[in-house]
C-alpha cells in the first residue's frame, strides 16, 4: 500500500490509543478528565522559558514536588525530588506555599492534601495521572473483603497494613480498622508492629493492600515466614478465591495487586543481564516478583537504590530493576565516576501514568496559577481525611 493510499483511509484513534497518548482519560479506571482549556503544544520551543517565567511570577506561593519517576523535562522545575511519602512530608513542611504542584500521580497528591494545611491547595498537572496498582483495590472491594473475613470468623484477628501506593479511601479504611500505612522503606517495621497488636504472630493476621509482591517479599525475606504462610486474595473471585480454612491458616492475606512496571522484571531478565555483564550487581525494588527479589544481590526502596549507587565504588556495574526514568537519570549522573548502570530488562518500560505529567501540562498548570486560576485541585473529603491521617500518623509513630 502506498503512502497516498494510506492517507485516504478514514482511521480514527481508539479510546485506548488516546489514553496512552495522554489526550484523553478513562473515567472507569483513572480519575482523570480532560484539562479545561488548551494545552501548549509539546513542540513549542518556548515551553521551558514559559515554565520558568510562570514559576518565577508565583515565587514562594508555589512549591513544586517531583517524584523520582518523572521525566527530566519536569524534574528540572522541581523544588524537591523524592519518593511519594517524602514529598508529601516536604509539602507539609512548607506552610507558606499556597500551591503545592505535585508532579507525580493521584494517590501521591491525595497524601499531600491529607498532610498539608487546609489553606494549602494541592494541584496535579494532569488529573489522569493515576496509578494502576492503587486502582486495583477499590473501597467497595475492600469492604467486601472485610465481610468475607468477618464471615470466616477472623476479622477481629486481622490488622490491615496498606502500602503508601493506595487511594485515600483505602488509607481511611486502614485507619478505621486499626491498621497502619507503610512505605517500601519501613514495610518490615510496619508488619512487626501489626503482629504485635494481638497476642503474637500466631493470633494475628495481616491484610496487606494493595501490592502482593511487597507484602510477600517483606514477610518471607525480612520476617522469615514461608510462602505457605501467605495467601492471595483475588477481589474478582467469590470469597477472594479462598476457602475459610485457607483464610484461617494464613498469616498474610495478600491483595491481588501489583505494579505494572516492577512486575515485568523476570528471572530471565536477571539471568540475561548476568550473562551479558560479568560481575554485575543486580539491585531491585521490593515491588518486584518474589523470584526476582530472591535472585537479586540487593533489594530496597527507591531511596535505598539511590544511596546504594552513591556509595558504590567507581568502576562497579549495576543492573537496576525499577522505573526507567530514574535508572537513566542515575546512569547519567554516575557515568563520570565510571559506574556502569543499566536497566534490568531489555525492553523499555516507563510508568505510563507517571509520564502523563509532561512539560505542556506543567506549563499549563503554572501559567493558570500565575493568572489567578486554580486548576486540577486534589481535595480529600473531611471524613476520609480524618481516618486516612490516623493511619498515616500510626506509621509516623513507628520506632
């Protein structure tokens, strides 16, 4: 078929194609809607200068947070960078900032709104920047799960522990039911705390939401449990796909959720990189599958990964199992020190929803705020905030 013939076809992009291109949103999954007004063209050569000018005009009224997985074009305008919880705490420490522009995803902006004052306004440059993992556990599904646990006669023994990568609704559920939030850095301590709430590990069970891999890896790798101590609750099956006996015997009830980026790494990825790069150190995030974590040399949170590479000797070789924007940034940062840093998988894999925050969206947001127009505010209702904050405060109180 010739080029001329191709152009004559009446081809319309599908809703999925528009979603992936960042030009539409799926209201049944992410919470996004189209931005009011027109976004600047991504080919506009003045985007960087426009962002800089708008940010300078806002001055101390705006505080821009940049998650480690953001594009470099966005990170350059961040006042601070970090993981989701660090950024939420940084925002709370800036009470003079009227606007908190969170370059991350929806659940992160919710956490920032929960932890900041009522006078501060949290803004997400693209409302369709959600998190597939967070969306794998809805409030309705978790409430149904609790009913299943109640009918099995074990709800009173169960302490919910929810990963930071969850919606405000799930954090609130956790707070209401005596549980705590955790990050990938303190998941071990959070689980230890949870098991201390009963008469000992034998009498206490944990419902871990929503990432099965972090829950399993922490229980088995850090707490010395067996894989048999863990069961997987599937919200799309009756009773979670589990028998009453399985629920009663389990110590860890893992929600069937995962990170679409970290879940892609495999044993084949590890074997391949070891064959290609002799002497390589494999360093992965604990959101990876259990078999990948077991095969790695080092395992840790995003902050752990950064610190490990900072401390690594010159000339060392590293294969990193986490989001590609961060890996590429670290590779460039440490190249002058002779550190070879590669992505664990041969296939390029960015966090697609995180990448929805691009320079046009950031420019549109900053220029709107500079013109006195509040856009894309993330605001958690009072009741949800009350219990979600309770769960977060329990985490902050962990020794």
